[in-house]
C-alpha cells in the first residue's frame, strides 16, 4: 500500500506547518545525496521526502489530497460515474432511475463545456504539478558580481544556475523546463548570506572602517575590502568618527562604495598616553558641543 505524505514525513495528518517543516528538515539532512554518496536507497528516499513535502506544504494541494481529490503525485483521481448497483439496490419502482432531486440541468452544461475544451484547466493544473520550487543560499559576493553554479537540489536534481550580477535577496529565478519533467519549470528563490563587513543599499556598498586613535589624528593609508577586492584608501588627518569617504564605481554595477570611519580606542589607556593627552588638552581646549549646548 502506498504511504501517505504524512507517513513519509512521520507526522500526523493535523500537523502544523512548523511541525512539517521541522520533520522534513531533519529527514532531508539524514538522506541528502551529498551525505550518502553511492547509496541509491538514500537518493530514492530523498526524492520521496521532497515529493511528500511539496504536496503538503502547499495549502491547496494539501486540502485537495486530504479530500481525496489528488494522489501523491498531485494528479487528480479520475471521476467515475454512478455504479449500476447503486440503482439496482433501490426499490422496485425506482430501479435504474437516478434521483431527480440530486440531478440538475447544469450538469449537462458542465458536460458540454468539457467537450468544448474544458480540459485546458486540467492541463494547466498538470503543468503546475510538474513545477518545482527551491530555495538556495549564495554568498554576498556571488550575488553582487554574479556567478554560475552547478547545484544539487534537495530532490537530488542537478541544476546549472546563472545568477545575474546584482541579484537581490528574495528574488526568484525561473528555469524553464527544469521542473519534475520537461513540461514543468523550476523556480529558485535566492537567499543572500550577509557579508562580515559589507552591506548593500540598492547599488551602493557601505563599509564601516575602524581606525586607531593615532590614524585619525595623523592620517594614514589603509587597506579596505570591497566587492572587487582590497583597495588602499587615505584617511585624512583629523578624521572624526562618522566621516564618510566615497570610492566611485566600487559598488554594484554602476554604484559606489561608501566608507564610514569609526575611531576605535585602545582596550587600555596606559599612563604614557593619558599623560600626553592631558598635557595637550590643557593647552588646547575646545568644545565640540558648543552649538548643541546653545539649544539646551
């Protein structure tokens, strides 16, 4: 007997979306082909898990399956007409006659609509059932510069994907004819992993650059990471925290890179530094909050 998708995932029929997601994730990790090289039974189990997950993660398909309208592959069960026994077992005078109260003339209209080409919706439904939906994580640099990758998806299908330069987090790619068979498509939702130092705003790249107390006072040349590789920039003398430097053309496509300076004080202030600053402060007083205090 064919297992139901609930049995395959090991959940109850009334399981919540979160319970189904957790069960699928745990089993997918266990049977992923990359973790079971050469084991054909793991590949088959992995495909079975994904088919079950695709079915009951879709609210409409799940409801249709629970009502008995579609099978495990998402195909509709054939509709059978009334069985002659249904009529043969009625009373003598009504044998072989349909109950007029349960029949409506609109049934004829539905029948003729089917002959006039009502099968188009069935074809559309069949095509939709052949589509596959995936989610994939890619690196920040791959997203902003573009990349071509060959990836094994959770259902063991291998896809060659060209990620265009500047693709956004959450954007979906359509791979025509790459669904369950050539009549379906694959839809891939892209999740961009965050970068340790770089953030993106539209086509611009933003970098927060820590500099030492001495570099902010004396100025310096330092290396800064960009999406195109490290670049040497000049920190101007007397740069304050919040000072922004612009690197033209170092963003996404035609965008720029913006470097925001952040003064990073030493973990410990030793006696030598404290004495030097104290002497300087006594001879050079200034108030950076003068204008602010006028409003207080």
